[in-house]
C-alpha cells in the first residue's frame, strides 16, 4: 500500500466520530525511537493490539503528536494502525500548554 493511501485512510476525521470519548495516544518522540503512551504509561505491543481491535471496530482514537516527532515515526504508527485493521484515526498537534503528566515526563 502506498504511503499516501495509508495517510488518506488514517487521517480521515469524522465530525461524528462517535458518542464515546476517543482514546488518546501520545507519541513520545525520543532520539532514534518512537514510543506511544496512554494515560502516562508506555503502550506495549500486547496492549496496543487489544486496543487496536477496539479502534478497528469503530472506537475513536486520537494520536497526539509533539512538534519534534519525526515523519518516519508517524508513518510507522500509521502503518502499525493499518496493519491492525484501524482505518480511522485523528492525528492532532500536541498543545503547548499540555500537562506534563500526559507525556509521562519523557520530553
């Protein structure tokens, strides 16, 4: 699948993304590494797959991206989501005044 097709599939943001609250994943950009965290905890492979099954079934997911995240990191996340059946995700820029607890103190 071409990167532009994957980007198109994953960046579709619906105005009615559902009544439920979206899971927020925070991208933790580190030198040569790209971690994902939820509620201040690093998201491991097993938990990611379990959550991805919910997202693939329609539960909304929002990926909060810091300004220093690399494009390669974001592409890796998009393909990882797609490989697990997720066809809709919202990628948003991290707010400058976001609480430090959200990123697990890893910036």
